[in-house]
C-alpha cells in the first residue's frame, strides 16, 4: 500500500474536522451551557511549549508561559525578600543554583503577589539527618502566604499525619508518602484555588491538589481557612492576591526550579466554563451571538446566511433571523430556477443548507413545517444525494 504523505494526512484530518466540528452539529447551548457540544466558536486552547522534567542532577525547564520565581540564577534572590515589615533583603542564600534556607533568618516571601495557580517547586532536606518528627528537614510552602503545604523530611520519620510532608498543615494529611531519601530532590506540583466569599458567604472553599514526585497526595482538598498549629482554623476569605512564602523552621532546606502559571477565573467569579449560572450563560450567549453576527457581516451568500442562522442558536436577534430567512427564500428560489445538470453544481450548498435546516427545526429555532426545508429535502431525494448508510 502506498504510504500517505504528510500533506494528504493533514488534508484528511482537516476535512474530517470540518465535517465533524462545524456548526449545526452537537446539541445547542442551553440555560447553563453557553456553548453547543463540539462548538467551534470556543477559543482554541492557548499554545504552551512544554518544559522538561528534572533529574536528581539537573532541574528541568519550565513551560513557556511559566513565571519563574527561582530558576537557579544568583540575582533571582532579588525576587524574594525577608517576610518582615517593613520588608528587607532576605538572608537566605543562593549557592550552586540552589536557594537555601539560613536557619534563624526567618521566612522569605516573593515580591510578586498572585493567587490561583499551578505551582512547581523542588526541595531537598539536609542529607545529614538531624532531629525527628517536626524537627527534621522542616520548611513549608505558604500559598498566598495563607496556607501551608508542609515541607518535611518524612523519610522514615513518622509525625502527626496532618503535619506530614505535603499535608495541608493542620487540615488534611497526604494520601501517601512518596518521599525520597533526605538529600535527594523532591518535586511538588500544586494546583491552588483560593476561597471565594461574597457578602460574608462562602461561594467556594478553595482547593489544593498536590502531586509529590508525581504521586497524588492531595486530591482537590477543600480548605478550611488557613490551617495552622494546634488550633482548629475556620473558613475565611483570603485577600485577592498574596506572596508565596517559604518557611524557615530552623533547618537548612534547599529549593530549586520554582515557577508558577496563573490559573483563569472560575465560573463563580466570572470566568468562562462549560457550566455557568443562568445569568452568566445568558450574557455569554449574547456575546457569542454578537461575535458570530459580526463575522457574518464580513461574509456573503450561503456562508453569510448560515452564520446568521447559527447566531440565533445563541441569542435571538430579529434582524439576524429576518435577514437569514430572506436569504433562505432567495436560495430556494434560485434552486428552483436551477434546472437539469446544473443542479449538480449546487449539491454542496444544498446539502449544507439542508443540514442546517434539519438542526434548526429539530431544536426549534425554526418551525418544523418550514417550506424551504421541504423543498430542499425533495431535491435531495430526487437527486439521490443522501449519503448511503453503510
Ligand atoms: Mg513547615
């Protein structure tokens, strides 16, 4: 068999996509879903160049859209400061591409403030094992400076589980302990969502997900305020943004490869999502319809008509509907006037319009007994154009 070239493969994929994902295909928007199923009006996912994974000897590279908080350069200490008021330079040190806690110097915090994020960092507890329980290789990652994902050398070192490495300290123990031996690098991949309150009411508790060395240890764990030592914490709002803090707990813990990617807003705070409130969905549908109408204004003929009809699946608009309906009448008149062999040259358009009308009548955007639909169906039947089912 002849091997398909890359070009023919690409063309096949494009054609398949055009057939499968175009308008008038999946179930239309509804009261809480602003998009149709398989909707090509949705934005394509942003392109991100992936980074590489770390080895024990070498940190990996971050993805292209990551904001680097510490990538191994000495001057990156300038992105951090002592966690004091007023702020002052930190005494933590950068040596051999590694950021190291200087015991007794205090927490450090980023100058940059942010909130919901994907955070990656790597840490290493001292290879010379000293102390036990909470006294061995203790540090901590404080998201927004508010809630601690514990850093602790728990390798053969039991402690209270809600204070174990990757616990949400004082709130939830990790699901597993996948730590490597002290001195080795451990990776934390964290997904953080802050709590959202409105008028004193909790709309979303906030969540933390953690992978330690690739193993899931916090599975979308809901927050209960900030957690903490000995005291039961209560749910509370966080500020809009805050610094990332790293803890000085008296042990010279080392860090490398610290970066984050900000996360988009959740639906509850006005972000786009598959499922939204009815109010947000109505507003979003109106916006999508407007974009489609603007696109239609740049088109002509059948393409314009179909795009206008597509827009009414999102929001009613008398002008768009009347305009498209007039164009449909003209289209059918033209089909009527196209005789004999010439009809074949309109096959593509006729099938496409008939497909749209089937969809629009099925989902009641147009009346079921639409005359234009009957006419086109009759032409398709007479010409035997209906694709044969295998
Ligand atoms: Mg700690």
